């Protein structure tokens, strides 16, 4: 009889004096790194479009549905099993128009159209329910490493899961296999799925075993508002519900509207540009943060040659902004205290620079935002 290997528990005393780990988000409050988030939605509701829109926002460091963007472009790989390249091209052109970017700006984004291909990622033994990764899974592993993809979109469960969705162990094995893909580049997987008739009727958006919901660390549900009982009523309205989030609050809802072949926030349509200004402010703040992290000193005067508007407009994600729009965003962020002015240099040659409120420049003298 072979010896039984001993378990080695971890003592919490080893954490004494060590810094508390921070949550590592792709999108704060919505998508966390190193795990799987499900995106449920009925056929035709627009989850594939929303996923492609997300990949574009991350690849260009643009806000997604008004949510603050990542400071840097996030490489993505989107696998679409139900849409051919012609449809994806059509969508991408309209998404680009929304984000005011070009195809040349999407070097961080990769797309695979798998219509008509064998797309199973895991097969299961009928007697033991034990799963095994397929050759396509192995191909995907290599592609993720080659592209450096951090955001991985898999559309859909129906095309890639070859087991019985009602068997708990199979669902857990499949989600855990996708989690291994997420960890390759410390990224995250978005897994698109159709709800069952029961999931539609209950409003949960689920299909099959509850292990899908329990094993994924987050779950989103894109649906039509419950008030739109008549199929001809409010067909452009959608609601994106946060059904599960192991690392943040639950129950948040984003009211969306389909406009010009993309989804936008309903409040952006009503406010006549207020949300666009919020998105711009978030993007400008993220751009300033990246410049400071990279060691740049950004003058407080927006009008000088190396000021914030000029620097941000030189980036692919910022070329569609006007100089005046970025300068106005800088003024708003200063007035709100999200950006502060500091002095650097010797007492006789001090100059004013700006930085995000929660950062510090070496040797600075903080003077606040008087005169903002």
C-alpha cells in the first residue's frame, strides 16, 4: 500500500505584517482577473454584440458602458461560434464609430470565427463523468499565450460544452478548465450562455445545473425589461443585471438602449451628453495615471507643448478627442479634486505639475487646486 501524502495547511500567522492583497479587476466591480464570468442572455438579445463591444473597449482603453476603463489597452481574444466574419466585420465597423477608433487601433484585439467548426473544449466519459480537454482546447491555450490575451470571450456554452449541462460535476470541471485559460495571462474569461425556458420564466437567466452559477465567480444577465412583455414594445431597451459577484455588491442594473448598432446607457441618451462627459473624464484620468506610472511629469498648464491634452491626443485611444475637450476634462477633474496640482524643483525654480489625487510625485510640494 502506497504512503498517503500529508496535507500541509497554511497558518494565518504567516500573514502577520504582510500587506493585504488587492482585488485585481479588468473592470472594477464587474470583471475580476483569474476567473470566469458568465454572460447569460436569450438568443437575439445582443450578448454577442455586447461581448464584442467589451473587447473593443478594453483593446482601446475606452469606457465600457460608462464604466471606468483600464489604464492600458487590454489584449483580447474573442471566439464566436455563431457569427461569421462578415457579420463580425459589420458589427466592428459600427462599434468603431461609437468609440471613434479605426481598425488600425485594434492591434490588441483578436477574433476567431468558428462557424461550422468542431468547437468542443471538453469531452466527458459517460460512465464516470470525468472530463478531458479537446485538441481545440489545447489550440486555444497556445493562441492565448501567443496573443497575450487577457480578456477571453467564448460565445457560447452550447457550442463549446459537450457534456450534460444538468450534471453538476461536468459543469464544475468545464468552468475550472476555463479558469485555467484565464490564469495563463492573469486575465479573465467571459462565457456566453443561453438561459433555459425555466431560467427565462424565473428571471434568473440560468440553464442546467446550479453549478454553472455557483462555480463561476461572476454572472451577468442581459435581458429585455420585464415591462416589455409585448415583443413589439421597447425592443431596443435592455437591462444588464449583475446576478453574481463574489467580490462586490449584487443586484446592480445598467439600463441600456440599442442605438446605431451598439449598446449605450439609457441615461446617456436622456442626458444629452452628460454621461459622455463622465466617460471622457474617466478616460482622461486613466491616461494621466498611465503617464505618471511611466515616469512622466505632466505640466499643470494644459496649453503648453507637453501638456495633458497634447500627450493624450497622441495616443491611439485619444486621437478622436479634441484639444478643447481634454482641457475641459482636466479643469473638471481639478475642480472635483480628482486631479491635484503639485510643485517640483528647487525653491527658486519650482514648476507646477498635475497628478491623480491618490498618487505622489517624488519631491513634490502639494498646493491643492486653488484657482481651478
